[in-house]
């Protein structure tokens, strides 16, 4: 896929096609990392979820109850 580099203010930029926006769940404000290996540049979505920060949202009011799935069957050990 060929994309044209465009001038944006004092910088250059590219538009990310919607097929990649959907595939990588990108939206306005999403962070990405840019890598340069000397021959090409790559853009990778940055996952900055931190478990401790996500756990701050857990409260007794939004926790679900345990679900009993029965005893193990066959030779599986859990």
C-alpha cells in the first residue's frame, strides 16, 4: 500500500488507512512507537496498559460472583 507523506505544520506526517485503524483498534490520541532498523521504519501500536492502574477501577460493586464449572473431567489438572 502506497501512502503519501504530507506536511503538517513544521513536521511531516502520514495518514493511517482505516483498515489498520480498525485492525489495531486505533483512535484519536492512540500512542504508537516508531522503529528505525536502518533500512525501514515500522509503526507499532503502543500498549501502555498497566495492571495496577486497571485494578484501581475494580470495586465490590462491579465485581462478578464466581462461576462453578463443575469437577475436572479426564486427566486434566487445573
